[in-house]
C-alpha cells in the first residue's frame, strides 16, 4: 500500500529544527491575533461603559 504525501517528490523535508522554528512562528502569529481580538474587545467594552454612564437615570 502506497502512502500519499503532500510534499513534492524532489523536495527535501524540513529538518527538526526548521520544523520547530516554523511551529514557533505560527504560534506567535496566533497569539498576536488573539491579543488583537482581546484588545478590540476591551476597547468596545470601554466604549460601551462610557455610553452607558452618559445615559440619563
């Protein structure tokens, strides 16, 4: 039974160190995206709080 691979036939597979570096880059990218979403949520919560405190009783 043959195994299908997504790697081109003549391409060298990534070394272990290169794979770890790539994994680290991807993890940092995901953390940056998550931090951006968290900051946006805090900004929207601050705006909502400012609007709600200006409402008449």
